[in-house]
């Protein structure tokens, strides 16, 4: 069957990102070895901006494409905007980082763009084999990016650990797809949903859902599939961590939302599985963060905890849980990407300054940088006037509306515990004497613009969340049909 022209419009952002990535790879060997590859970075930035514009063209052409394997609706458009925006911000922040770290490899930008292709396609794929292919495109790119500081042993360790454990988790997901096909005779999400609703539920389908949750649980760094997270976040380049802690997780959560609510919504057993994963992730993540002195490792454990908060919405009723999860994913992407961009800028050459002691007196030495980081940390806590506040509010309200009182109490207690280690960073910045050995560099244009975008998004979602929440409500209804 020959695809219609409208089919290509429905994957236009992915096509733009792929073409941009190919141009980057072709252009890289044509530049002299001593070139800093900034021109390639600008090309990648232009490609991500064009892909963001293409997303709005895609949004004007809703419907299915390629024999029902791709579905464009408000849900997929929302996650496209989140993923491509994070990609654009990370590329901006990488200009100065690569110069400081003396990394002159243009394929860095190509890998980011190719990874974004997989992440974006994951959010609109409604066929499990296509989801798997998209997941692999995203994963292979991030595996390589994690080891991009090739002269640093911890970076190589991070890449190997991420690759080995990631491959193991992908096998679980693939086995889940195979079993689901055996149980329902289809790999299309909405056909699976119809088969499960209209026929007897087999144990094979329950096992399939469990295996797919395990595979995606690794990608979102939920406990007990989180063991890779601290080491990989510590060893990977800081801008790459800003990417992998937000965009791939948003894409994986989008897939998980479709699988659990659209495909397996009639299976009651998975709600308890998600309940346990949410409670474990929140508790283990926050307890692990309490004892960290490395800021990257601290935020790695924080990332595990936030995966738990987001999973609370998965345990709730779909009409309230899906919009809450979507809003949380967007808020977390803005504030966590911003926090890691600050860390990336402050870390200096070879990422020497990443401990809590290095941040002492930052409020007096670099007040602008300290204020920006403080806003992101307050948002991660869930303080009012930030996106993190409404993100947690909507998630916990969805849980209460679904009579999940015990899980809500666990979440609120964990939020109070998390406030300690976030506030500890703020105390170190403003209430300790400065240390001279951590130099402060002027904020370059790329870093400044990326921080401004993250900061504006964090505050906007905390002050005027109405429009975004309304969009998530309507998008959730489209996804659940």
C-alpha cells in the first residue's frame, strides 16, 4: 500500500530531525580537525527549531498514518513539543560545554537529533513493533552520548553500564510484545484494547503487560529498575544528562500511558503493580538522595523519586490520571533540564566542580546563576509559583479522586523528605563562605538562552497552568478513545 501525502505530514517532525541529523553527519568530516564544530551545532539547532515548527503543521493533520501504525492527536503533539523543546535547549547548552571540554566531534549533535527522532516517534506510535524500533533508535543514541567524554573512565563506565542494562531491559519489552501478540493476535494498541475488552482475559496478556512495564520501567528509572541511574548520570556529560533525564523519560511515559490506559485499560491487575512501583520509586529515590554529596548523583536519585510521583498518576483513574501525568512530564522536563544546564556550566573543564562543597557561597560569587538554580530546586520541591507545585498538586489530587489515600500519604511524606536535600543545596549556596577554587565563568549566549527558556517554562507552568492543563485534558480524551 502506497502511503498518502498526508501520512508524511503526520511524521513531518521526525523527517525534519532525521534530515538535519544526516546533514550534520555529512558536514562534520568536511570541516578541519581544529574547528570547534559550532557551525554544526547551529545547523542542529536550526533543525530542531524547524522540527518544532513542523510539529504544529503535523497538529493540523490529525489522524492515522502508515496503515494505522502512527496516530497524530493532541496527546502525541503534546509530547512532540516537550521532546523537541528539550532537544533544542540541550543543543543550545552544548555549544559552550563542548568548547570547554575540548570535544570537537560533530556527531554529538547528530546523535542528539537521531535520538530525538526515536523519542518523538515513540509518542505517536500505536503499533508495538514500531514502538520497539523507535525505542531502539532513541536508546542507541543515548548509549553513545553517555560515553562521549572518552578520556574519562567514569564516562566509559556509564556508557557500558547503560548499554548492558538497557539491552537487558529492552529484551523484557520485546518479550512482552511477543506474548501480547500471542494473547490477542495483534500488535496494534487499539486492536489489542478491543481484543481484551471483548474476549476473556488470559494470563498471557497479564504477563505481557508486566514484561512491558519492566522494560519501560528501566527507561523511566523507576525502582527497582533504577540501579543504573546514579552511575550513568555521574559519568555522562552534563548536557546529555539534561537530555536523558527528561526527553527519553517523557517518551517512555507516553508509551506507558498508551499501553496501560489505551491497550490494557480493562486489565485491573496492573494498577497494583504501578502502585508498588510508585511507592518504591518515591521512597528509595529520596532516601538515596539524602546521603549524596555529588550534585549529579543527588539529582539522579531525585529523578528516581520523580518517576515515582509521576507513576502515582498512572495508578489513578484514567480521566484524571492521564492529564496529571502529561502535565507532570512537561513541568519536570523544564525544571530538571534547567538544573542540569546550570550544573553543566558550573562544572568547568573535566566536570571538576560537581560536589556540594563546590557550590558554597555561589549566591555571592554568581548571584544570577544561584537564583536560577534556586528556582529550579524550589520547583523540584513543589513550592507554589513554580511548575513543580501544580505538577504534584494535580498528581496527588488525581490519586485522592481515585481513592488512593495510602499512596497519596506516601507521596506527601516523600515530598517533605525531598525538601531537605534540595534545601541543603540552597543553604550551601547562600549560607556558607565561598571557596575560591571553583571559578565562575561568564554565562555565554547559548547557555543563557537555554536557561531562560527553562526558567520561563517553569514559572509559566506555576503561574498560568490553565491553558496547558486544558490541553492535557482534551488530549487525554483523544488518547483514550
